C-alpha cells in the first residue's frame, strides 16, 4: 500500500480554504494544498437538494497523517459535516513523492 494520499475537502469560501491550507501546511500535516475556485456542487442535505458554488481543496500528504489532518480541518471548517475524504496515490514521480514525505516531517 502506497504511504501517500490525496485528501479532498470542499468549502464555501476561498479565504476559509486559504486559512485551512495555511494551518495544515504550517503544522506539516500536508505538503501542499491546491485550491480550485468556483466548482459547482449539487447534493442532498436534510431532505433538500442544494446547488452551490464551492472551492475544492486538493491536499497531498502521508496516509499516517490523515487522522490528525481530519481533526484539524474539521475544527477549522464551518460545515456541520464537511467533506474530508482521502484517495490513495497509486503512482507518482519519485522525486515528488519524496518531497511530500520530507515536507510533512518535523525538522529537528
């Protein structure tokens, strides 16, 4: 099993996304967060259908950090039940995967 994952989080505001991204990078819970503005999400919530504009955050990290990442992101996220999911990185440029690894380890 590959030790690297991509986490996907959606949020309603670009500045909130940037705040979460900065905190997670500073805490070394992620190596990088790409923020994609203006995605359209259509979903069912509490019996109603919603059609909303959101931002998509794409985060690269190590699998072993997912629990801490999930906790930190949820604490900062305004949604009652935020989308915080992980996908395995099946393959990647070895140098890039090494960078993810190095960027998510504390410096002593």
